[in-house]
C-alpha cells in the first residue's frame, strides 16, 4: 500500500443523530489511532435538523449532504465519496462499537469481499433489539435469504458490515431504502463474491427518540426485495408445480372420469384442472420475462446459463410450437363439430363432447400464449 493511500473508510449514514453521533465519531477515531490504520470517517447526512451537521464539522471529518431521502441513498453517497480500499458502514446511533472494527478489517485484508456482522453470535444487549425483530423479522428474512440464494450467513440485516471498494462497484446496488441492506448481500452472492461473517455485539442505542426503522413497512420492503430477486421461488417453482398437477389431472380426466371412494371427478373437475395448467404456464412465462428484463436492465448479473438460454429458446421455435398447438386445437374443435353434426346439431352428450372441447380450447389458448411469449421474449432479448 502506498504511503498516502487510505486503507479504510468508515461511513455512517445520519439523520438527526446529535445524541450519539459524537460518541460514534470518537470511537471510530480511537480505532484508527490505536490500530495505526490509515483511514477516514465520512458522515452521509440525509437532512438532519438537530445539530448533527455541527457535530460532524466540529470533529473535522468529511461531511456529505445527501438530498435524496432514504437509507440506501445516504449510504451510497457516503461510499461513493470515500477514498478507502475498504469500507465499513454502520449506524450512527451508538448501537455498534466503532472502536471494535478489527475483526471486520482482518477478514477484508484476508481477501473477503463482504464481511457481515452477526449480532446473534456476538450478543444482543437487553432491549437492544425489539422482540418482533429478534424472534420474527430477522430470523425469518435471514432464513428466506439463505433458502433463496444459498448464502451461509445468519444475520442478513446487521447494520455493521465491511466490503472492498471494488466489490461495491461489482455489486451495482440500486435500492434507495432500508432494503439496501438485503440487496448488498444478495448482489454479492449473485456476483460470486467472497462473503463471510464475524460476531458483532449489539448495544442498546443512545437515542431518546424512536428509531427510523418501521417494523412492518420496512420488513415488507426487505421481503419484497428478496422475492423479486428470486423469481424462481416466486414464479418458476410454483408454476412448475401447478403445471404438473394441472397436466396430469387434465390428461386423466380427458380420458375417463375418476372415482375415489364413491366420489366421481368428471368434466367439471376437468375445467379446474386445465385452469390450473393455464395458471402454471402463466407463472412460468412470467418468470422467463421477468428474468430477461432484470438481467438486461442490470438488476441481476448475467450468468452462463442465461447466455445459453437464447440458444434453446427463440422466436422461430416458439412460433412453431404455438402453431402446432393451435392446429391440434382446431382439429379437436372440428371433431367436436363433427359429433354435433352427427347428432343433427341437436342436444349432445355433454360428458363426451366436453372431453374434446375443453382440451381444444386449452390448446388454442396455450398456442396463442406461446406465439405472444415468443415475440415478447425476442423483443426483451434484442440486445443479445
């Protein structure tokens, strides 16, 4: 490292933290001095009116005024103004001890791209975390994050974390609110960055006012982000499940009624089965369109599997498949009309006729969907 190169930037987002900001700055300064770390402290202020700006100025540290509201906006502005090779970010409410940052810095020096604090391993002081956050919000959201993205960390939403400046550029973060915390972890995993965690002690914050975090609305923002960035769990897997059940039920019921212990499933159940099949196909189609849109607009990184997708699915194949289904649908419709003609265009045997008409209508609908999907798929993938 060059003599004048800054190794570490400590970034603190701030919105009316006058009660605790000075303490956090003092602890961060002490850490840099005691461990001979060449660093800087950056306050990313998001519109404070309680004297926080004056405290930052009195301490002669870098102060960034962030006009756009939102936790994510504030943190991003602080990071982008930093000069350090590594960045450690943390809340300015004195819930984290900025004099104890060495475990995070050591892991960054060891080559990890993102180092998360884990409050559940490091300890949570009494009344430092609300009951719902401790036993419902954080565990559930962290579990979903691990399930959806296979990330082996236990605390997705710890506010104290470190990462390299290069890793931050790679993650290409977009969100503006509290979900920024989830986005960082997810984007790090999707970009195959090295992630680890260290135990972090969470203290009761030193503020007399209510925290900015809103339990239900911000919790929903985190959950919504995880779902939207995991379209396979939101659309693909449910779609495959519904398509499988709908297809099996439709085929069996189109052949003959099914009897189960005196209960007969017939054409009325067949209607529900084909509806389930159509809904499942809709889910799968929406997954494909969502995936392409997200990747082409740089919300998700491109993968080798995504690049190969256009080799297997294209406009021509979709048009051929759609046309075949439409033709079969027309053929079955003609068979139904022929049966009606045989009956002198009078009253029909509903059970036998509907076993032709329902599959015919279903294939016509699927054929049109395949054609439209193929066109839209090609439009979204024009960059390819």
